[in-house]
C-alpha cells in the first residue's frame, strides 16, 4: 500500500515547470497580441508593406480591411491574426511598428512644413517664389508661378474649398524639394 502525504496530494503541474503558463496568463497575452493586431490592421497597405511582415500575416491583415467592422467575421479574422502573431517573432514586429510610427510621425512634420511653404507662396507671391528658387534651384519658376496663379483664381471663386491647383502646388513642392 502506497501512502500519499498531503504535499503530494496538492501537487500542481506548474510546481516544477518553469515554462508553464496558466490559462489566465495565456488569455491575457492573447488579448494583448490581438490588440496589437488591431493596431496593425489599422495601418494602410503601403505602411504594412514597409514593415516587411511575414507574407501570410500580411495577406490576412490586408484581407481584414475588406471585412465590415463590428461583425462576427471581422472578430474571427482578428482572432486568426492574433493566432498568426503568436507564431511570429513578436519583438521584431513591434520594433518594425515602432520604426514605422517614427517615420510616419516624421512624415506628418514634413506635410506641415510643405503646407506652410505653400501658404506662404500663395500669400507673398513672386517674392516668395524668387526666395524659394534661390534656395532650391531645382524648382521651376514658370511651373510655380502657373500653379500659384491657378490656385489664387480657384480660391477667389471658392475660398471655403480646397482647390485642385492648391493640391497640385503642394505635391509639386513636396516632390521637387
């Protein structure tokens, strides 16, 4: 007859296993990974391409954009993305996400800079164009003047709306800077 003392009777599976993860801990980790997956799903396709993710994960992140949010299909797809992310190198994906976040933050600063320059060119006219061309000789004076003239005409007609020429001026400055 084998006598079992109280210590052996109350022995748990995680007592001697350092790699053991409780169900609660596993569920918390899964929820965190799924939230991170939602952040990734919110990115544009171009931003996801910049991150150079696993092809299967990338395809599923793009696919979730076609599904209507707050539906059961969307929830299942997000859970599947969470499952895929558990097999991926999460630290590497997070680093790429941080790097992309810094780049896009930097990009918004650039956008603001070119919007400010565009507004100055529209306000000051030829003097600002001359100043810009002296600083950046790659800019075309004739093209700048044409875009400014068109933008001013369109703004005179409809001051409340963003004009096509205004956008073209912004794009031209950004591409040729």
